[in-house]
C-alpha cells in the first residue's frame, strides 16, 4: 500500500520476513533509499527481488548474507552501497565493479569474511 514511498528503513528483520519485504519493495517504483537491518548479527536475510525499483540510489544492508544477491549488480542507478555484518565469502568487488553510477561503497564490520 506504500507504493509512493521514497525511503524505507526496516530494523529487527528476521529471515522469515525476506519474501514479504521482497514482494513489497518490488511494488515501490519510486523507492530511492532502502535500509534493512537484521534482528541479530547472525540472522541470514534472503532478499530475492523479482524486479528492481528503477530509482533506487542508496542501499544499506546490515545483515548476514549467504552471498551477495544477484540483483545488486543490476541496480544501475545505485550511487551508494553500505554492507555490514554480511560475512561474504566471495569478493563483492567482482559484482560491484561494473556499477556505472556507484560513488560510495562502505564495507563495515564483518562485511567481507574472505581472503
């Protein structure tokens, strides 16, 4: 019902909320900023967006991710990404290096756990 929303911030998100969040965000065609914070540090959040809000510019994820979601490199309008607590095993730069408008990349606490 919040299809005109420009900024969305969600805290205390649990794994089981992933599908509902994904379904809601897909409908928010004017969304410019998305901030998702997990309930606890080791809570794995799986966000499987079927399509991407075309105006999304800022993405902040503070949650454990099994891998960097496939949809992130498709966000050509992204100018800012912040990842924290992700514990990614694979180098996120391989997916992020081709984002044409990315101006700010922040990898905070435990964002990357690889070599």
